[in-house]
């Protein structure tokens, strides 16, 4: 059985229509249209509750590639010589392995994420990739406002220089990545078993979609084209109309990525891979767009807009397509794939646990709770299908949200439901807070077992 993985970096779950019924996420920004992913989802097992085990980009890839946790002890770092990746496992089992990506963090010297692949192709120029060294011909001032300092102006300038030759839609990064991936699949159809990992850095910022997809912004907007938002509180660097414009650019970028996925899947189907392959489509995380006041990823932004991702798996011939409430994490994927292809004995030392019974429709349960966060940051999020607990460092109040009643996570109900906060907090010991700025002090002097033991209104 062939394995094809599709990673869409920073793709929010609520910007995929199958998850939100095509409803607008923000006032003034039309709903993002994703007809190709939606059509693909009809033949998939679609997960509503799939989460990264730790953030951001490279810790997520480590989880997916190795089936191991990263939160307690792994930060942004290369694959080590001790790590054993999916490509290395499948390589010795007779698979021909390919990696196609414009995620330039893979390509950085010494990162080793391409180890074990028979072929790997890098599409250059994304974000601040030092692909070109000449200044851009376009005016940087048209893409920044007065709040951008020299560092951020330089980053925008690098992106503008990298993309100044883009004219046709096929010049954009996502189109190049999926064209390369389609070509690799076509040329390698002669092999009995293949593994292809397609990793599109879009819709990661900067957001500068082709004109045909740049239809989510206000046509009367006359301000700067802020393709690269600043981090932190939006009100500190942007006016309301600028915030809306940036959100529209993101939606346009996401819609273009959906188009490129659709073009790729046509080739996958034409080459017969729909009959003999398992196909996984997901994102590493979402992206805060000022939902809780802040833009860009960060260890303190552990809400749905960052944590909830599209996650769907198509079995050969679309067998057993359904939607599931099962709670899974990314380090569960590799053990699942290995069991699916009859190699479960390769996963016995992995932290992840196979959810093959969920794929086969035999169960709608997997994990009781999940924990996530940035290894270096003090904050942790623990959640199940209904409740989300955000543990803050000492001095900042913890937060509890009822995800079913309050998916926007606007009302902190920790004083009303301390028993739910305590239950979630006790699901994971202090081990999962070690290695961060929280350390052992962040679980309060009482320790994990003693949190939230007081009466409502007096949370420990």
C-alpha cells in the first residue's frame, strides 16, 4: 500500500468549509472557499479533534516523522542521529520515499529531515529564505506601515525580492510544490510501494495570493498591502481596516492552496493512486489572526485558531469514509500508518498509539485528553472534546473554556467549573511542564494534584 502525506502549513481548521459549513470566520471577510479539500473529505475519515503535540513547525514534523512526543524535552532542532524517521523505516522495508517541500526550515544546514528519503526536492524562496541577495524592485513602503522597524522591513524586502518574477499562477510556491509532487508520483508509479511527503509552506505568512484568489479583501481598501503581519497585539500596529485586509489576504492564500491541492489530487487519481494508497491531509497548526487580540503564533495563544487543524485520511478506494469525534495527536499518526500496512511491530517503542480502529469505524474514541504547547514557553493547553484548560505561569490566571458552548473561547468559566479544570490538569503530570519557563514552579506550590481544589471563586 502506498502512503501519501499532504502537509499544509498554518491552515486553520475554520477556513476549510467542510468544518465550518462555509460560514465567514470574521466580519467583513467572506468565507474562504475550499471546494477541492471539501470534495476530498467526502471520501475520507475526517477528524474534528486532531492536535499537534507540541509547537511550532519543526517539533510538529518530528512528531509526525518519528511517532514520538516532543513537548517535554524537544524544541526547534534537527532530527538527531538517534531519531528514526518514517522514511528510514519504510526505506528498509522496500518503499521508495520522496520529499517535496518549500518549507525552507527542512533545507537549513544540518536539519536532517530529508534523511532516509531516496529523493528530495526543495522549492526555494519562501518567507525569508535567503534565496536572492539583490534588493526588490517593488517599493517596500507599499507593503509596510509606520510600525515596521528595520528588521521587519528587511524581512518583507527579502520576500518581495524572492517573488518579484512571479507572473503566472504556476510561479507561486504552492503551485510549484504540488506540480513537483505530481511529477514525482507520475515518474515513480513503476515502483511497488512508494511514500511521498508533500509539505507546502503555504498558507504560512507572508500572504500574497495570485490575483484570481485575492477576492477576500475589501475592493475599496486603499491602504498598505500588509502581506506580512506583525506579531503581538494587533491594535499596536494596525488599524481595523488593515486587520480586515490582512485576514482577507490569508483567506485568499488558503483558497489558492486549496486550488493547488485539487490540481495535485487530479494527478493522484489519474495515476491510479486512489486505488492503492492511503492519503493523509493535515496542517501543522492554525494561525492567530487577532482572534484574541494577537497575530502570529506564540506560546501564549493556545486557542482554537492556533490548535485546531484539518485532519483527514483517505483509505484506498475511499473505504469507510466517515466523520469522527475521536481525539488524536500527531504522534499517533505514524503508528497508525505502520499498523495499516502490516508493520505495527515497528511502532512498539513509539509514544504514539495507533488509531486504526477509528479509521475502520470500529471505535469513535482514542485519547481521553491531550496536552500541547511550546516547549520553551510556560503555557500549556490540556483539552478533550468539550473542555479546554489553559495553564498560565504564576501571576496569570488559568483559563477554562467550554468548547461546545463557546467555540470562540470568549468566556473563562474556570471559577464555575473548577472540577473540570482539576480533572484536565491532573491528566498530565509535572513532567510535561518541565523544560519550559514554567518549570516545577509553574504547577503551583501545591503541585498538580492540588490545583483547583478550593471553592469556586478561589481557584488555587
